[in-house]
C-alpha cells in the first residue's frame, strides 16, 4: 500500500510537469490541476479500504504468520520428540505427539473455519498460541529435567536421592499441567467447530476460557 501511494505521488508530480509544459498554462490552471491530482491521490487509500484490499492483506498476513509459527513449532516438537524418547520419557514423547495433532487441528481451524474473518481469527490465534507455547515450554523443561535425572542416576549417592525425588516431582507436575492444557485446547477447538454463526464466536465463553488459560500460562512461565 505504501509503495503504491509513493508511486502514484511520483507519477502525479511528473504529470503536473508534463501538463504545464504541454499546455503552457498559467499558475491558476496549474494549481487547479495539481489540486485535482492530489484529490485523485487521496482516493487510493480510500479505495484500498472500500474495496476490501486492506482486509485481504490483513487476512494474508495472519495466514502467513500462523503458517510460520506452525512450522517453527512443529520443527521444535520433532527435536523434542527425539530427545524425550532418548531419555526414556514415554509419556513426554506421547505428549509431543498429542500437541502435534492439536497444532495441526488448530492450523485447519485458522485456515478454514475463520476464512475471511480476520478479527475473530486473530483473537483466537493470539489466545490459543499462549496456551500452546506454554505446553511447548513444559515439554522443553521436561527435556532439561530428563537430562538432569540421567546425570544424577549416573552419579548415584545418598545426597542425590533428594534431588532425584525433587526433579521427578517437577516432571510429574509438568506432565499433569500439560494434560489439563491439552484437554482445554481440545474442548475449545470442538466448541469453535460447532459455532453456527461466526459472529457468535465473540459472544461465547470459548475465547474467554482460552484467554483465562493464556493468563495462567503467562504467569506460570515467569
């Protein structure tokens, strides 16, 4: 949009010069032609919004953003899956698979369910991403804890047992937290899929629940 306005402004300046040179007009006519050119220039951003080009650009930006985040998260999950399997964390590896499925389902919701509805889609995207990122962070923490437990097991001593118990409790807590977040993400995805009218989305408790989860996720990540 900015490039189009700049190009149009430069073209207007050139055309004003050509007009004055060709018709050899006095300053009143030249000023009137310049004013007319500026008026035409001002219609560009107006038409950009009026004919839906702005909305289309916003939707395209949202889709590109979601696609980039989706790809980055899947790449991280692939690495975490290998790490957790190598650490014999079976449930952690299973949770990676669960989150991958949830992300793929969420990707389809954004791509299809909210097609052309950038405001509702953006609200849902922002809230859900906070929750998804928290589950991703929990899985990342599991990898770190797993390495710590492996190190403690290689150097067993009476003093290490308490640390092992603490690390195991932390690991169990992260697994439990992710179970709750997965359940919430699944429930809200089903609710969104069942909404009959897209306008009704903002009036349901679905987004409110996701926002509440996002607040909790941000607090827990501090």
